[in-house]
C-alpha cells in the first residue's frame, strides 16, 4: 500500500512504530558521527510530532469512544490482539509525549557527550513505549508497553546519570516493577473472570468495560492496579524513588520522567483502575483522596527545604500530581477534565523546569541553590524563561497551571469540600517554595565569582524553551481547544462510571467464577 | 511348540517411532569411529558431523509429525508432547554443538568422546521424554545421566570439574535409587509399569488407599524432582553447573530439564489427579520453595555461572507452577516455557562463555566491567537474554511466565501466582547486575578481550536471540502447537 | 442596539497589553544586549561586546543595576552620579519606551473616558454594558467567558486607574530617567495597568481573579525591581505570598458561589440572589461563608489586619510604583471587590460587622504606627493602610458609595503624596529618612506646594476632596443601621492621628532648618517637568475631586451618589430583609437623623483633625525637643510603636520558623529515614535472606544427600498421611 | 510360601541400610557400595513382586537394574580414580571447593 494509504489507515501504528524504526536505523550509524546521530534523532522525533498533529486534525470532537482504532489479532486463541485507539482522555497526553520529545532531544546536544548513539537509541525506544502505553486499548498490549518503558529509562538513568546513578536506577526499576507485577496478576484474573462470565477470552479493554465485576473481586483487582499506578504517579507514601531518580537522571531523563512517565500512572488510574472497577474506586476514594491531599501538602513542605534544585522540583511534582489524583477521584466533569489538563500542564511546566535546571547545570555543574544567586543580572533571558515557568508552576492566572488547578479544585469542592480547602492551601505553599528558590537563584548580588561570567541561553536553548513558553501561555489564556476535545470522552466516562457502579452494587449476574470463590472464601471480609 | 511369530510390522513401527533417537545414536557411533580415523587437526570436523547428525534428527522428528505412534508394545510413544520435547532437546543439542565448536578449541575438548557423550545423553533424553513405561523412562534417564556425569568431569585435571562431577554422580545415583524403588513399589502394587495402564487402574479406591502405591508415586516424584532440581532436591545443581565445562552446563540446564519435565508431565497429568489434593499441595509447596530459594540464593552470586545455575533452579520452580494446575493451560505453558528457557538459557551461557575468556574465575562478574559499550553486540545480546530470563516484555521469557501464572490464576492458585510474580520481581535484581557491570561501571583498565566467536558460535547466539524475540512477539503458532500436544497426551 | 464606542471597550485593557508587548520586545532585543554589553558580559547571538565607549569604563559610574556598588539605595540615588555617567549616551530605545509606555495608558484613558460618557448618556437603569470577547473555560456546567462589564462602579474604577495610572507613567519617565532597566520597568508597569483594568472591568469572578492575581504578580515584580537588593526581593516575595493567602480565600469563595449560583458572572449571580433567597438555598450562613472568604482575599490585597504586613515592606519598590500600586489602585481592589459583591455582603450581617470592625481597628492601629515612623515612605504606607481601613469601615456599615468615593479621592491625594515624597527623595539623592531632611520648601517649591495641598486633603480640611469622602464615611458610621457611635469615635480618633502624623511629615520635611548632610544639600533640586506636571494635576484633583460628592446637607447634590445608585440600590432593594435595605439606603438620605446632628458631627471631626494638626505644629515647629522627651518618658511604649508592635517579628516566629522546621523534620525524619528506611529495609532484608540461603549450600555431599533424604521422607510421609490415613 | 509383604519388608530394609550408608559415610567407595545396596533392595522388590504376580517383567527389570548399576559403578570408579590422582584422597568431605 502507498505511504499515504498507510498513514491514512494505520496512523496510530505508524506513530508507535516510527521511533522504533528510527532506533533500528540508528544502529547502523558510525559511533563517531555524533552530529549525524543527533540530527537524525531530532528529525525522527519532529516527524513523529508532525504526524501526531494529524491525529488532532482527524480527531472527531463529538465522538466519545475510541477513534482511529486499529485491531489486529495477535494471539487469537487467547483473545489477545493488537488494538490501538485514541480518545479525548489519551489525545493530549499523546500529544504531550510527541511534543516534549524533540525538545528533549534538542536539549541533549551538549549535555550528552559519551555514547550518544546508545543514548538516542534508548530515547527513541522510550518514545515508542510511551506512545504505545497511551494508545494501547488491549490490556496485554498495554502491559507490554508499560513494562517496556522501564528498560530504556533504567539505562538512561544508570548510564548517563550522576554519581549515585546506579542506586537510583535500580531503585526506580525495582520500585516500579514490583508495583506492576501484581497488576499483571490482576489483569490475568480479570481476563479469566471475563471468560468465566461470558465464555469469551479477551483482553480488549472496551469489552472488559462492559463486564460487571462482583464487588469483592473488584476490590482486590483494584488494589493490585492501585499499587502499580500509585508507584508510578507517585502517590504520597510511594514517592521516595522519585527524588533519587530525578536527581541522578540526566536532564533529558528527568524531563521525560516528569513530563510523561509520571502521567502513565495517573492515566492508568483513569483509563483502567477507575474505569474497570468503579465500586472499588468509589470505596477507595477516601483513602486515595487523603493520600493525595497529604501528597500535596507534604510534597510542597518538603520541597521548600530542599537544597538541590532538582530535588525541589521533584518534590513539587509529588505535590502537583497530588492535585491530579484528587481531581480524578472527584468523579465529575470539572475534576477529571482539570486533572487531564493538569497532567499536560505539569508535563510542560515541570519539563521546562528541568530543562532550566539543566541549562545552569551544564554551565556550573552544580544544582545546589546555595551555589547561585544574582544570576538575573548576567543571564536576563534565562531569568525571563525561568520566571514564566515558575509562574506557571505556581499556577498564576494566565498560565496553564491555573486553569488546571482551578478546575480540579472546583470539581473536588463539589464532592469533598474539606479536601478542596486543604488542597487549596497547597497553592500558597507552591508560591512559597518556588519563589523562594527563584529568589535565591536569580536575585540578590552575585556572590559566587564563577557566576559572574555565565553565558546566557544560546539559540538552541531558546529554540527548545520557546515552544514550552508558548504553550504555557496558550493553555492559560485559551484552553478551550484542549478542553473541548476532552468533553465527550470524559462525559461518557462519568456516565458509564455511575452506571457500572450501580450495576455492580445491584449485584447483577456475578458469575460464580473460581476467582470470585477464591476471594469470597479466603479473603471473605474484604470490605 | 510353535515358533514365536515374527511381527515385522510391529518392529518397523517401533523403529519408526524412535527414528530421531536412532539417528542421534547413529551419529554418536559415527563420531566415535570417525575419531579413530581422523588426524589430530581434523578433529573439529567431528563436531560438524555431530551438528549434521542432529540436524538430520530434527528433520526426522519433523517427518514423524505430531501424530501418535506407539512403539515396542507401548514401551515408548511418539506423540505431541514427545515431538515438542524432542524438538526442544534436539534444538538444545544443536545449539550446544554449535557453541562447542568454539569452546572445544579454547578448552581442548576437541575429542570424539566429548561429542559422542553429548549425543548419547541427548538420545537418553529423547527416550526419557517419550517413554510411556516407567522402565523406559528410567532407562532413558540413566542413558541421559551417565554420559553427563562424564561430561561434567570432563576436565579431569581440574578440581572444580571433578568435584562437580562426583557430587552430581553420587547424588544422582542416590536419587535414581529412590526413583527405582518408587517404580518397584508401583509395580508391586499395580503389576504394571505402563503409565497409561496405571492411570486406568487409578479409578478404584483400593489403589488410592494403598500405601505401597502411594509411597511409590511419592518416591517417583522424588526421583524426578532431583533431576529437574526442585528444592530441597537441588543441592547438587549449583556445584555441578559451576564445575562442568560451560557448554555442558548450558546443555544440562536446558536439556535435562526438558526431558525430566516431560516425564514428570506424563506422570502428573495421568496419575496425580487421582491422588487428590495431597499431590497438588506438594507440588504447590515445591514450586514455591524452588522459586524462592533459587532466586534468593542467586541474589548475591558474584560468579555469573553459579548465578545462572541458581536461576535455573528458580526457573524449574516457575515451570512447576504450570504443573501444579494439572490442566491443559498449565501443561501447555510448561511445554512452551521449556522451549523458551532452552533458548534464553543457552544464549546467556553462550555470551558469558565468550566474555569470560577463561574458565573458573573468568566468570567473576567483575570481568564484565565496561564491556557493554566496548563490545556492543555481546552486551546487547546478554542484556536481551537476561531481560528475557527476568520475564520482562517484549521477550519470550515474559510470554512464558505470563502463561504459567495465568494457568495458576485460572485454576484458582492466585496465591502461588502472586508469589511467582513477586519472585520474578526479586530476580530482576540479579539479572540486572551483569547489566550494571557491563554498562554502568567503568572498566578498571583495558576491557579484557572476549574469546573470538566462530561463525558457528555466533550463529548459535543469533538463533537463540531470534527465537527469544520471535517467541516473544509472535508466539501464537508455538503456543497452539503446545496446546495440541498436551491435548494429545490427555486423550 | 448599537453601542458605538462601547464596542471598543476591549481596547481599554488591550492598549496597555500592547504596551507590554512592544516594550517587552524592546526590553528583550534592545535593552538586554545593551545592558549586558555595558556590564561587559557576552551577549549570546548579539553583536558581542559593545564598542569601547561603553563597557567597564561606563559602568563604574553607571546605574544601580550595573553593579559592584549594587542597586541598594543607590536605587533612587543614582541621579547625579549619572548626570555625568549615563546621560549623554542615552540610547534611542529609551526615548521610544518613554513615549510608548505613557502613550498606551493615556490612550486607554481616553477610550475609557469616551466609553463612560456614552454609558452616562444611557438611562440610569440601562447603565450596564457587557462585552463578551471569547469563551475562556468551559467544562460541563462551568461556562466562563472572557467578558468585560462596564457599569457605574467599574467606570469609576476604570477612570481612576487609567487616569492616575497615566499621570504616574508620565512621572515615572522623569523619575526613572537614569534607571538602567528602563524598558523592563515600563513593561511591568504596563502589565500592571492591563491586570488592574482586567480586574475592574471583568464581568465574572474568575476573570476578576485573573486581574486580582495579575496585579499581585506585577506588584511582586515591581517591588523586587531592584532585585540585587536583598530587602527588595524579600519584600516582593512577602507581598506575593501574603496575597496568595488572601487569594486562597477568594478561590474558595468562587467555588461556593459557583456551586450555589451555578455561575460566576456578576450579572447572573446578583440577579439570582433574591430568587435563591426565597427558595432558601442561599442561607445566611452560606452568604456569611462566601463573604467572609471574599473578605479574607480583600484583607490580603488591601493590606488589612491581619494580612497588612506586606504593604510597608512594599515601599522597597520605586516610589512611582508605591504611588500607583500601593496607594492609588491595586490596594483598593479589595474595596472594589467588596463593593462589587455588596449584594452578598448585605445578606451577611455578621460579615458586615467583621468588615466594619476590622476596618476601624486597622485604621487606628496603623495610624498609631504612622506616628513614629521616620522613613517618609513608610509613614505614607501606614497612612495608606489606615485610609484603606476607612474604606472597609464604610463598606462594613453598608456605605459602599462612601467607600468608593473615598477610594477615588484617596487615589488622588495619596498618589500625590507618594509622588511628592518621590520628588523629595529624588531631590535628596535617595535620602528617605525624615530626620535628615528639613527646610526643603525653598529647594522644591512645587513639590512642597502640591504635597501640602494633599496633606490638607488627607487631614480632612473642609473644601478639599478628602474632607467630603472621609466625612461621608464618618457620618455613615454613626448613622447607618450597621454602624455604631463606638466605631465613629474610633474612626474620628484615627482621623485626628492621621492629621497629626501627616503634618509631622510635612513639618519635618519642608520646614525648619536643614538637617541634610551638605553633600546632598548641594545637589538638592526641583524635579523635571515630567514629574512636577503630574504633581500639579493631582493637586488640582485632590482639591476638586471631592466636589462631585458634596452631601445634601451642605447643599450639594451628591452626583457621585446618584451615579453609583444603580449599582448599589437595586441590590439593596432585592437584598430582602429591611435592615440590609435600610443599611444600603442609609448611604443615600438618612431620613431618621436631623441635619443638625450631621453638621455637628462634621464640625466635631474637623475639630479633632485640627487638634491633630495643632499638636503636630506644637511638637515639630514650636517645641522640637519635646518628641524626644516623650519617647524617653515612655520608652517601652515608644519602642513598641516604633517597631510596629513587633507584628512582623511575631509572624516570623510563630509561622515561618514553625513551617520551615516542620518541613525539615518531615524531609529528614519521615522521608529519608522512615519511608526510605522501609524501602531500603525490605531490600536489605531480601538481600540478607539471600546471603543466608546461600549458606545452606554447605558444599559437603553428606549434607546434600541428607537434605534430599529429608525432603523425600517429608514428601512421602505427607502424601501417605493425606491419601492413606485420611 | 512366605507372604510377599515380607519380601517388600526385606527390600525396604536393604534400601534403608543403603540410604543411611550414603548419608552417613565419608568414604566414596563405601558410598558407592551403599548405592548398590539400595539398588539391590529395589531388585528384591522387583523379583518378589514379579514372582508373586506371576509376571516375568519383574525379573527382567531386576536384570536391567543390575546392568545400569554396573554402568554407574564404572563411571563412579573412573571419577574416583581421577579424584585420587588429583588429590590423593577419597574422602567425600574433602570435596568442598564448590559451595554457597
């Protein structure tokens, strides 16, 4: 078939495949030709982004379900197939991924000097995996991409990271892997339960959505999914891998980690955990909401006293992701749309923050706040970018952060006043730690001789910072295009959620499956 | 006094049913003869002869097809399972021989008996896998083991090798004692040693309550458990594996496991269900112990060879999970995993063989520092195999584990499945350690030059790698094949 | 219907935004390289280091920002150092900025004026114009458009903001003429205008909130304008954070409003009030909650107790900024919002009470602090706080008109006072301490004259603007149903104190013999016309500004009152129960009080003010030694007042320290030790288990055989037990 | 005619002695012998069962076992000799280079 037809019918597959192909081609490049390798990688990611734009172009705003769906039987005898699709929930996270990628690549020009080839290969593999995670609508396929993400990230941290990189890399890998293996068991269980009830083997998410799962089983399956996603988000008590990973990872790694990988967790909650197990989700809501709120405050407080800029940003992520979780578990339109938007926002602004940190790190090879001060005078352009990003991370109106946080809190306030109230204080703390950090880094007199002759951002750095700033303002000033495309899907989600919840509580045809028995007998008093 | 009727057809059918075995044995003998004729420098063609023979055997096996062929009045049968395992074993043998080309050169195992022994024990494995009579199984087991004892101790002037061999031998003999006694008891309780016949009698409760019979089955299980090295019958494994010449280690780990599990599969599938939950509980416990002990012990090994030995114990545990749930899904998963394991295990051993650049202390993990970027191909391959062993997508190892655990979940052994996945989470730690050394730690000085892989050797690695990836990405046909095999066994 | 000029309402905020963009471009592409080159730094992408004429040589003597001797109070001082150093090389872009920045604001003033006129041409009840620009946020039932609303109230605000803003822009051109980051300054200033106009013209709470935080941001940027000065950047941060605390309240208030009224737009919300009131959805409790939260925001933005602490520090910013943001416009946003939400406030008597009390207390509290301050700007700052207290007092007693009226007049004279003090500071090369001034009137006659007028106005001397507005408030405090004589006493007292410290300021600064150090005195000079002209205009306004609000009792026809009536009265009418209604009406004609009483009180308050002035004259002109003696007599009292009642210190100790300590604890104890302890603990556990399991592998065959045997025995034993015994 | 169970008992005893020998003794030769003892126990069982059931298979199996035993012994002794050449000992406890 011709290229056009290919794009026409297999756009999403192309999106998934392209980076991988790029990586494969990259293997044939000579190790010395760093320039060629970099440019080629950049080219691939840019093309990827352009292609993903056509997804937006072809996206039907009115449709709630999956779009541009492709399904190919994979292991048909077990109902496992390759199904990809995009809807209002995944659209913008997908776009975020493809958008952040070229920027990240561009940021590594001078940062990554050794083993450039391998680095770029891993980056491209990573992109395939991430895109796959957000597009897969077959549980098995999803899990494969989900795990696949770990390997390249593990290498990025472990090989190109700081001095405690190995500890950080292994911690990251084991932490998240341990979390997700239980999800695998849960997926299997769900799969067999579906078979036991309907007599059909399938991993097709859309089919599994239609299944009504008995409450006790839901609780256990949800628990497993919760672990996997909570580790990834990361939610409050499971967050300690994040600061290590962020601090040790190379700039590019941190950016991807913050911008996309963390979203895999929140996205997972929305797409899988909450959608599949509504009753359990509802049951768990108090716990999760409490954890989220604690995360918001806790992350902010701990961020405030950090000495290392990257660590500070890492903890601020814990705080921001807390907002997202809170929004998701409001189960209403404002909350969820706000959460999705906030995922994108966090991706953009925190990603930008890490790039900012990377820029000074490249120049001074330190990230300790105390090493800086008074930079504003020598690097005005940098100061400007830093300021805008800081404001967006604080959530000042007019920047993207505000819209997201406002919608989230608005949604939460409707269902859980006090959670919203406490969470809103996080907005104050955010201002405190970000501005304090900004002040200590940029303001005051230059105390450290080395900072006297810092070079301001060069053309390349401006080139990759600019798009981020633009989106920060765009989403802040005119978020409609983004919100409008979520509406239908989120609406459908909320309504289906309610319906399924009622059905399950009504105890409709449960299907006395092995599993149901297993949990009823062994873990009787699950509730 | 009528002369014994000579049933030509039966004989032919019998011979036909063991065609691959015949080929392998023939090759072995041929190798021995050729060894006499060939001049010293021509020895390496012995290996090529062996390779050719094995290839032919594979073709022979394929030519038999999946259909059921009984031979020698039900002493042996060529059926689905038989074919599947036969192919697994022959593939193992082939890869081993391909690697042996290189290995023999470096370690001076360029001898006729070396290859002959390999082939003989391969033949033994085949018999064991296809035996439907406990006696055949026993004979096959011995035919497999005795040559391997020799192979393990092949470097007879190297203490480790000899020690490994002796330990393996003594315990092996000890264990086959149990196996035999089990067979004897079963025989005296049922009057037959044919597995299907026993399965037929299982129905009546007299047998079920008969201590002699039950004890017999128990001892039988002990015998097999020893061969597949289930905890606590595993003690010999690390030592034997570490002591043995590395090719042999690879061969044992994959081949012996396959053969023994095939036999165990027949027994469990046909006899255990009758013995009620007791047997299942035992298997459950064994599986758990084996996984856990294997992984934990492997955690801190600095000798990569020994680490892989423990990991092979752990993998025996995973496979046993498939057997715990005595049903099609489980058996099929086990079969599939045996095949996958053969490839990833041989691949891993192959790469470390190259990286070690000398026996014994060459396998210290420290030698791997900085290899990854210096020798990208080797580093990449080893990483691939280790990732697959760890059961991380998109490799065959993941698919294999996925089906093993899903079988467990399907039959309500959720607890076991959870323990299994947690185990594999733990195992990630030690599987990634070589990766850490290869990529994340700088070499102290100049990275030691690995052994130069010969064409055959690299071919072996490529085949394994390809298999690991293909079985990981497109496993449908093989899975279907495994399923058919198990079904054919049950009817 | 055709709206004519009103359709261009959007230009009012848009024009300053245009200024932001243009000046921003200049700052980025012209000023940045210029300054970098002057500081001798590499200019990325730029033309590299400048030609020899600038560069290190130039930057020794040049501006605050360029360096070694830093921004610190050189901030205002650079004047002369520079007239030699920086001047002759003034680059072209500065001229452009100097024109653009005021021009856009002026233009937007003109547009605003035209709009207001065309609005005025409408019938009183039709004086509400809403212009929807584009849909901003829509999620489910939440529909928030970016829409502007021009009605009586917002038109007053818009005019004040653009008008005073324009004057201050012009003033700044002169005042900042030696400033290095000239363009950056005006970018911020224009941005502020944009935000402020968004605030006052928004037609819904959310958009207002955008302006609300926007102005906060600009104030942050401008207070910390001389960021090399630690105190400046601290003050900026303090302002932002304290305001955030207030914003937190506004945020929650918006949530309540939305989930109660299902909308955030003023028109819809206030229209629904009576209805929901009937249906009992909008209980008094709910109204109280909403209004209290809103008021929390107001205390932050308008520097009321307890959140007033940031305003005095805000004086670290350039003086025009203090005039514009921290006197005339931004700080009055709180008053505006409360007035805007009067419909809701009137439903919550408790809140009204709180507002009134806090207003009154703040008024007197900060007035007292004003007595002892020696920094000329800080005196004005505390006076601002106290004047804002007046406005809230007015709101609290339901006299919203009076509040807005005072807001306007205050904008005039307080801006004038600040600009005047700026002019003084400018003349004295940055000296702000009044103890080092004196006898200035012969050096800066215009400044003196204008400032004196403003002082009379704020002191409430009859005939001047301040008199009418303040007196209106006092009267309402006394007469309105929400008010009480007690509050009146407090307020009147505060008025007296105000008069006192303002004249103290004037006497210390302009009269008596000079206490300046001769070096400074040599340079003392009147400011350029760009500064004196705005001063004069503001002086006129400070005098005449009040005449549009002359109360009936003095034979005036309170125009201002009637203008605002459509905003406040229908609300009162709708605002159900009588008390509130009366309260709001109280603002118009207090029927139940004899005119004599009103006049009497008026006279009384004037008297009090005169006493204040007299006292000031006595202490600072006649017996100049006295203040010191008094200070000696009650050292503790003096000390406490001098240190602003140690409120900052208290906050520092009670809040900031605590939080920081707790956080450090959380991080090092909980995060690093506890959670990570568990994580690593599990890892170590597994690893050590691994170590033990290995040891089982003893190496001796006997042991191996034994374990095999044991296993076999157990296995067979168990299976026998299971299948035979059972 | 002795009851078959008696034979089984005998075989069990033989087997048990062998097992204990393997576990307890240090001398490799003796361990080898103990293994033979175990196998002989097995043979007894086979033969007894065979004759009791009137089935020749039992006897046949006994012969097979002997053959295998012989083969094993051969290999065992070979290894033993190799060991002796290398370390001049046949004490099993000496073999503990490989452990943990």
